[in-house]
C-alpha cells in the first residue's frame, strides 16, 4: 500500500475488513490505526498507517485522514464520510470489505479464464515450432538416406521450418513483442481497459461481462443505499465502478427517470437492468426499508450466474484448444510417417 498509488481491491478489502472488526469492537480510529501498525511489516502499509495516525492525532476524522493520503478512491471516501455522519462506520466498513472482496473474486475469475487459454496457445505454438524446425529436418534426412524426399504438406512445412530457422531473430523479436503486449494488457490500467472492451465485445465472453457489470452495479448500489447516499449521486459513483458501456447507458436512463420524478424502483425497471421478479423484489424492498439488502441479494445472484458462465466458457475453450493441438500435431506427424511407412514397405 504505497503512498501516491491508488490501493488495489485486495488492499482495500483487507483494510476495510480489519478496520471494521476494530470499529465494531468500539475501538477508536486512532487506537485501531496503532493496533494495525503494531501488526504490519510491509513498508508501504506502514507508511500509509503512519500518515493516517498523524492526521487523526491532529484531530482529523477518519474520512479526512483517508482523503489526505490520496490513495483511497472517491467511492470509499464518500461512503466513509456518510458512515461517520450517520454513526454506522463499522457497518459501512464491513459493506466496503464485502464489496471489494467480491471485486477480488471477479478479477481472479477473469484472470484464471484468460490465463489458461493464453498458456495453452503459447504451448501450442511452441510444440508446432519444435516439430517443424527440429523434428521434420530429422525425418527429411531419413527420406534422403532412403533415396526419396518429402512431398506435399510435409514438404511445405519443412520449407516453413527452414524459413523460421533463417529468421529466428525475427521470431524472437515477435515473441518479445507478444510478451510485452501480454504485460500491457494484464498489468497496466490502459491495457486492462482495452482488454475489457474487447472481451465485452467478444461473443464468448460478452454475456459474462454484462453479468459482471450488473453484479457490480447491484453491489455498488447496495452499499450506496446502506450508507444513506442520495440515489442520484450514488448512480454517478457506481457508474465509475461499472466500466461497461451498455450498463453505463442503463445507468444514464435510470438517472433521467429519477430527474422526471420517478422513484428508484421505477427508474430501475425503466432502465431494464433486471428481470420482472427482481424488479418486484426491489420495489417491495424499498417499501419495507430493505432496499440495500435486496440489492445485495441480487448481486449475489449475479455473482453465482457469472461464475457459472465463466465455468461454461472454460469448459468450451479447454477441450477446443486440446482438440486443435491434437489435430495439428497429428496432421504433421501423419504427413511424414505415412509416406515413410510406404517407402519402408516397398524396400521390404
């Protein structure tokens, strides 16, 4: 948790969870910071906690101290401020911890779903390159010793392998570029956004990303309602968290409906976020003062749904890549072995 760098979802979840437990035990924010400091060895985390400790010691509230660090997102700061004003800081911190734990789970699911195909494709490329650059030349020498030569598909692959050997430096540069692109898309914020745009468009992952966005919306709105935020302002905050154009457009529709004096449940229904059943639950929840609980349950529902879709995607990709690799390797070997068997049978 280094200063001047926005905290990750993992760090926010850990901070909010630990602070919520201490606050729930009626321990003051200043004493909570000092307890966390005594257990923290990470230098970045200690620097942050020392900054918070200094600010609170000078009379700042938890919200003011967190704001001065510059590492907490506005969403967290606004909800903490309202939690302090309403006297429910521990509940808000606990809700924030649950929200960011859910975010961590989503990101882990996405990471695992992306990493597996990338590794499989990389292994496919390596196996094929080894076959056409190292194995086929050996078979070619056998053909030459038997007074024949490779023909057809095998001959084309051999020429390709010789070309690859000739331009090995170019291949290395290409692989380095691919590695650089992988790092860009997986490690940088701009790359992650570009990757998410592609995956939100790609037919296999499109529905999954839509469910993830709706889950984030429901989870975020649950926290907004629990904190007592104005729903219109809360929609603006949640819109920044969603990062999905279609869902953001629905949020805009929802805001316009609220501007026209529609209630929040009516605006949600107009925007078309959820099924009729969920819309009815939201309406009943708001009338009974349990709107935040209903939104949280809907978020859980979409979490299960998105996880199921992710497993379905992986179950399709995994055998498909294995089949493709098996077919390619089989064709390469058969293109060499069958002619070789014919030559050996003629000699026999």
